[in-house]
């Protein structure tokens, strides 16, 4: 009988322990996971207070976060917030657990609130905000056993379309150099080219131009400019151009040219050190003798306008994917928020647009031996103008045509 009593007590304690830790919030990784877990709680008769703006569960009802007891849980459609138990170093444990899973978070400490330091982890799935409640206002290194924490997890909206997930395709390198062209101009009109690609006409003021956007691979590049002084003849002309390199956070001028002449045509080489090697327009067809080129340009922009009106997500993805991917790669930008925000920009366009107009009268600017073109509309501000409910947007991009294809493609903004 004595052995049976011991066995019964042990079994009862085990059963109570299993009941105590029934619902694990650490397994919730999506809006659907949250819905499923709440449904399980309802089926197991967990007491839920639905009288306020958000359902709340209070008290120890078998809810935990990877073994760390939860005293209060509030949940919404795509997020939840909970307070840990205030015993057994729960605040310290949950901080250590989150750091083990996600690495070190961004540390925030509001002025006058040293007892509530906050850590934030943000990834493509969710944003995690952990607020530590240090009862004695002590330093993190002296966290006590009664300190507790509040954790909020907000799930980001997920999209399956590749255009919304380009960040996953962007390669990161040990060497991620960035190059820019800086112009200081006093009363000049000037034009600038890089590697036979026309960057633009500029009037009087200075400019700061991203060069990575035009660089496809490591090596030598040619900068050419044509400057004409249009200022007061009594003043001394001044025109300066610099090539700036950012390397691992360090900034330096690697090339510099200075002119005090009224008219100046000049070119110089600079060497880039970059890890990426992009296809871009390398394999492009020389379009200078294409007799159907204007019609094909109009067709390309019309296809964008029609896809917008039809809310054709796949066509927009196909038209802009390569351009967007290379644009992010030249800046080594794999931030998931950039991809998400770009796709949501397209969803906004779908929702608000009711008409579009494509320029029919334009000049074609040929670059890179005719492989890269840009159009200058004469009848509109840009090649494609879309209009909607208190909404308008324009499109005009660098275009090329891959060899073996009869279709034009966008390649740079």
C-alpha cells in the first residue's frame, strides 16, 4: 500500500506538471499557428476574458513559453503579448532564450526608465519586442529571480510572389564596396557618362550619383564629362568631380578632377573593387538598327499599364523581377522590409489605378554600344503615366533586349 501511495503521488505530480505546461507559445511562428493554439485552449476550457478590446487570459492555465510560465496573455489577429511569471529568473531566462534563437537584439533604453530596458528582434517572419521589468532597477548583469518580462510578437504579412521575396536572393560578401560620383559645380551646365552610359544633363548645381547602379563587374571604368560655364564672366569658373569609395564603413576619395575652364571635355579611369558579377545588359542586342524598336517600347510600357488595370500580379513580377534583383544586389541590400514594402507599393497601385497613358512621341537614347536604351518622351512627363483615386505614378526605365529574344526588358531604374 505504501509503494502504491508513492507511485500515485508521483504520477499525480507528473500529471499536474504536464497539465501545467500544456500550451507552448514558443511554437507559434505565424498567424495561423496562433489561431490553432487559441482553438486548442478553447477546446480545453481555458478561461478567456473577451470583455475588452482584445481577448485576455489571466492566471496560470497551462500557458508557457518554452517552459517559462506565462501569467497573462493578450492576443490579436496577427500578434500576441504576454507577461511572464515573476519567479525563478523568468526575465533572464526569456532574454537568454531569445538571444540563443535570434542572436543579440537591438537594445533600447528610454531616459528615466532604466528599470525597463527593451530588446527588439525583427526578421522576415515577425517582430519580437521584449521589455524587461527589473524590480530593483538594477543593471542587466544583476537581474534577480523576481524580475519579469513582457514579450510582444507581431507577425509580418507573408507574400508568395517572388518579387516580394527578392531579399532572399541577394548575396552578401566580405567586400561590399560602394561607389559614388560627387560633383561640385558653380554655374555650369554639364553632362556625365560612365562606361558609355549617359547618366544625365545637369544644370548649375552639384550632384551625388550612385555609380554601383551602372557597374556590372569588378575592374576599370571610364568617367567622362562635358561642362560649359554659363555664369557671370567676371567670376572664376569652378567645376570639381570626385569618385568616392565606401569600404567597410571607411570613406575615401579615389579619383578627383578639377577644372577652371569655361568649356571642358574630360575623361578619366577609376578602378572598382566589387565582389558581385551581374549579367545586366552584357548579353544585350545592339538595338540601333531595330526598325521595330519604337513599337516594342510602346508595347512594353503598355503591358505594364494593362497588368496594373487587370491586377495581374504575375505579369508585374515577370516584368520587374530582374531589374529589382540587380538594383538591390549592387547595394548589397537584403533587408526583407525593402522587398515587402516594394510589393505593397504595387498592391497600392493595383488598388488605386483606373487608367494609364503611354507616350507615343519620344526620342531614344542609345548607350553601351546600343545595348542599353532610355527614352525621352516629348508628349508626357514619362513613358508611362498611371492615374487613380487621388493617386498618380510614372515609369521610365533603362531597357535592353537579351540576345535570342525579341522582347525588351527593364534592367535599371
